[in-house]
C-alpha cells in the first residue's frame, strides 16, 4: 500500500509531461506542413488540433494547476461560443473571424501577464519580469489592434485611413510612454497601478497604430498582429516556464511573420510603409484618375458572353472578392464543367491577395470541387494569358489593374498583378463601377478588348450558363 501514491501520481512526473509536450509539438509542426497544400489542409488542421489537445492535457496534469472549477467553466464557455461561431461564419467573413480569434489570444496573454504579476506581488526575478512585461505590451497591442482590424473589415467603422492631427507624433509619444513604464517595472517597481497603466498605454497604442491603415492593407495587418500574438505567447511561456507556450508561440510567430512578408511582397508594399498608414480605403470609396468620368466602358449581355466562351479554346477564370461575396463558386464550377464538356480548356488564375486573405480563393473553389491542378498561382498563370482566348474576371479588381505596371503615380504601382490585359478578350463580371479596396479605377475596364457584364456574380454566371446550354 505504501507504493500506491507513487503509482497514482506517475502521470504528474515532469518527464512524462515533457514527453507529451514533445508529441504535441511534433503534431503542431506536421499540421503546419500539411496546411501547405489544399489536399492535405483539412487533415493538417485535425492533426494540429490533436496536438493542441495533448498539450492542454499535459498542462492540466501539472501539479501546480489549481482551481479546476474555473478551468472547467472557461472550457465550457469557450466551447459554447467558439463552435457555433466557427460553424456559422461565412467564407467572406473568415478574415474578420481570424482577426477576432487572434485578438482574443493576444488579450489572454496580456491578462496572464497581469495575473502573474499580481500573484507574485510584483516581486518577479529579472528573467521573469522582462518576458512578462514584453508579453503584456505585445499582447495588449495585438488585442486592441485586432479589434480595429475586425471593425474595419466588418465595416463597423470606415475602411478608410482614420488619422488624427499629428498622428505620428501621438503614436511616438504613446510608444515612448509604454516603453518607459515597462522599463520602470523591469527596474524593480512592484506597483500594480503601474502595470495597469502599461496595459492601458499599450491598448491605446494598438488602436492608434491600426486606425490609420486602410482596408486594402488590413489582411497584412491581421497577419502581422497574429505574429505579434505568437511572440507574446512565447514570452509568457518564458515567464511561466511553460514549454508548450514557448514552442507554440514561436511557431505562430514564425509562420505569421513569413505570411506577412509574403503578402507584403505580393502587394509590393513594405511592412513599415503599411504600419505608417496604408493606401487602401473601403470598398465603396475612392475616385479615379483625372478624366475618368468622361470615359465609357462597353457593356455586354449573357448571350454574347456565352457565344464568346463557346467558341474559345482556352478560358481563364480570375476569381476575386466579388465571387466570394456572391457565393458564386458553385455556379462558376458548373459553367467550367459545361465548357470542358465542349472541349474548352479552363484554368483559374489565383493572385496571392485575391479576396481578403491568402488562400481565400483556393478554399472557395475547393469547396466547389474545382480540381486542384486547375488552380494556377500568379507566376504560373501569367505566361498563359497571351494564348488565352477569354479571361473571365469575377470581382477581382486591384489585382488585375494594369496601372500597377504603367502608372508611376498610382498607389498600386509596382504591385505584381495578373496579366489579364494580355489575353485576347476580357469579360468582367461586376456589380458596378465602384473601385476596389485601393480606391482607384481599374484601367482594364476601359480597354477595347474588355466587356462588362453588370450584376450579381452568381446570377450573371447562371445566366451565361443557361445561354451556353442553348447553343
């Protein structure tokens, strides 16, 4: 009987817990690797989720964990909110949801840092207080900045840059004030009021940094804030001596940083320029170049579009946010199937920032069972446009604008685009002539080879398909 306590507590052995963490980390990395391809992305999510479950169990086995009532309550509340929200969110709103979930993570880290400071009575050793203060600052910035990003994408506030007089000076003062309070805490101050002031200053700074950034740059900002959340979680892990937080935070921080860099390159933007205030506005604003109001576009009809498509040899579909809003991906797949039945080659041109997040179009088209091999990234599809008979642009605006190549004074000049204008004929499906998130006119619409089919994308595609079947 004397050996029963030892046998009963084997699961609390630190070596056993570390072994569970190692298994969890391996599953995290494997899950991330599987996310790199649409065929394995779903399984990658499942693998990573199993890894997270193992990490949570390992953490709960730690003998230092207490107050199980609050833990169970937190899990129940989070489950009750998270599952219905994830199941009901539309694909067009996925970036907003990512911003919210990311913000919650940053807020949790900031609260953990505060709780740890209170628990120790402010008397933390230097190797704990430094990462604790870092986690509090970055977590708070990420939480409040993510909330502003969510509000802009959800159009609760204007997507246009919102700037105060002397905005950059205000931001500099807030940053210096936050760093000064952080240094005072790291120097040995045990004042909880000072720690609360640190959280407040970081919160205001987070709001003031994101407000001046326009809607077109918001996906990059979300990715950047996601990286910040990961780094703050890693710092909290160092302060708490929790291996799971350290490794998981570093994985999130590294992947978020890589994604941010890829998105910025795809938009030909530098991250400092984006943080200093982006070019993008909301989806309904912005004026075109001088004299744009005197130009006209050529309208077309579903009948004419059907005829062009029926006699084409190669058709490239260029999806964008308009397709996502209209939920037209299934209609597009049906149209492509009818064209393929007639011997027409159909490809899909995917720009890295089409939609509102990288992979947005890939997910939508995969949902409609579009074959993965037909989805071509920008570098692969651009050489195909000169031999393309018809390019069918569905709601893609800024990523097809030739001004990015030709107009040095354009805010999108230098941004890599899809070379749609090099195809033999272009048909644009669009609700109206409103500009995209960059707030400028698309020069493609005024070219002689371009025809505009106005209306809801899903209805327009269905009308074209109906006409095509009658030919």
